C-alpha cells in the first residue's frame, strides 16, 4: 500500500512517511493510492469480531506487514485500547423507536478522538523506539483533539506534544484535560481566537520544510491519515452490529448519522462506502453550516465561526472535505488542487452543479440550532432516560425530524460523553452524575501559555510556536528535560 496527496504532487509514500507527516508537501492531504474492496464474504466473516479485532484487520489493509508485522500490530492495538472504561471499547445504546446510538466516548478524555489517537500514538512510538529518534507533534484543537493527543502521549519518551486551543471556546472539562497535564513532554497554548484562526499559523509552520525536517514536526489532527484509517473501524463495527447483515443474503444498507466539524469522520465513512460497504451517510452540523451549504447549494464559503452549545464542531473550515472531494472526483489531484487553492486564497468556492449532485448522492446533510440541540436532549431523556452530549444531539435531532426509510436501519454516532458538557446539560434542565475522573480534574494544578490577539496575531502566534518547537528540541539535545 502506497500513499499520494489529494493535490496530485506526491505519490509513492509509505505508511511510516505519511504517519510522521502533517499536510503533504504540495499542501494536500495523504490518501491511499488504491482503495481495498471488502467482499460480502469478508464482511460476514468479520461480523463476530470485537472492535479491537476490527481495528487490527482494517489497519492491516493499509500498513504493510514488513513495516509492522501482524503480531506487533495486534499488541500495539490491544495496548492502545486496553484503558477504555468498557471491555468492548465501544457500546451500542439501543433506545426506543429504533434509536441506536454508537457510544465512542469511553476513553480517557470521554471523546471519540481517543479511539484513533491512542492507536496512532502507539504506531508513532513504535517507529521512534526502533529508530531511536524524536518527533514533535503540533496540534490545533476545537476542544477534544488536544486533550486526546495529550493523554495518549503523556510521558512517552521520544515524543513532545504542542497543543493550541481556543480560549473561552472549549468547556471547562475539555480545557482541564489539556492544562492539567504537567508531564515534561506536554506544552499547551491558549489562543484568543477560534479553532479556524489557530489553523492558519499551523499551516504556515507545516509548510516550512526545514522546520518540519529538523524538528521532526508532525500533526495528530485528523489531517494525519492514521487518524482517519482507524476511524474506518467504527463505521464497520456499526455496520456489522446494526445493519441486519445475514448469511447468503444481499448486503443491507445502514444509515449512519454523524455530527460534523472537521469532517474526518465523514471522510472515513465515505471511504468505507468506497470499500464496498452500503452505508448511507448523513452529516449533521450546528449553526456553523458550511458542509450543509456545500451539499445543498454548492456554497463552499467560510463564514465567521459561531459559538454554539456543541463547541467541538464550531468549525467553518472542514479540512477533511478535501479527502471527500478527491474520492468524489475519481482521485483527480489537479482538480482538487485548483478547488482547494481557490478556497484557501479567497475563503470561498462554488462547487459546480454536476459535482454538487454527485456529492448529494453520497452525503445528506442537516443543520441544528442551539434550541434544537436542547429540545433533542430533553426529548431523548423524556423518552429513554438517556442523556446526550450536545454534539450527539446534533445527530439525534435527525431521528426526531426526518422520516425513517423503510427497511434501512439507522445508527447515530455519539462522539462525546455528556460529562464534558455540563453547562449544556444544565441548560436542557437535565442532571448527570459526573465520573470520579472528571471531578478529580478540579483538584489538579495547571500549566499553559497565552497567545494574545494582536494586530499581526497570525505572524505573532507562528513566531511563538516556532520558538517553542525550537527550544524544546534544544532542551532535549542538551539536558534532556524541558521544565525544570
């Protein structure tokens, strides 16, 4: 299996090279050059597998055995997923009226990011140990990715993590998962801006090839292919558990409804479609509705980010849509390059109508207001005594407002625990018993630095982060430790 850029300028990279990269050198995103197709017989054989076993099977399709031998891969995945709070790692909540919620939030930071992050960090550590080298991870987060990266990598030798989050735009629990980690390899910045603002200086830093080379700079956002690769597994798990798949029968469809921000989950779901699994994808967004506008009328233009009750998807630059475009346009890197460069330069692009129709054929969308989020949380509790997080409520709104297609089962992706979003739960008039691990966060010390807003804030933030990356590398070479 080899990898190429969505913009056509890079081909023939191996998994390890892609794992340690952020964006491709041509500004695109890495994708496999060929997409493996799963036969109906393979899907039936996989039906009895655990989620952990599925992750191994999926990973083995994209990681050559000479790079990570299968016994090593099995150990890495098992170790990565051993710390989840339920033995099966994922859990399906089967509620009334056909409402099936796939809970992806049983990891350390109570968010779905833990699933792919723990595995990806294990892969990184595996290669770093074998080669006796270091890497620096640079992460911008809208809330959950940063905490997950920190908790997955804390204390690991050979790996430093620099995380930037939007101050005042994440919940207290999300923030504490980041700033209370005092390990020597963790470095946290609070920025006066949105997650889309944070992406701008990060793109500039990743575009500096000398900086990337000399400091082993890499990304653990869902820019990283490994994150998307692992996410394929929970779509397969949902399909095998909920579609009604039978022996010697035609493959049934499953509708999967996904709360969407950066669109990594949607890119993974679309790739699973391309692999031969009959998924019907629904992308649900909050008031930051760029994906909805793109699918319904071709309007791919950024607007100011609106703060909502579902902050992890308060995103107006859904960068993984580039992977969707690449698949949609039959892997035409030149076309994707033109589209994305126009979008990045002008922050707008009008999708041609024939392309829009093709996209609408594989992806349905909807948008939900804060009032809709609260109403959905209340109704789900009244009918099921089940508390949704506000992001999951963005998806489940679809259950209450869109007719159910006859003969097709549905699955709703629960991306986070309601314990992370206590203010939203309270605004809905509900209560939720907080886990002991969340209560303990209030007692921990914190450490972080501020990135203030200035007239030239983007360049200032870029300089501050560059200085941090350089000083961390210097400290590792000289004395080993960074924080005295």
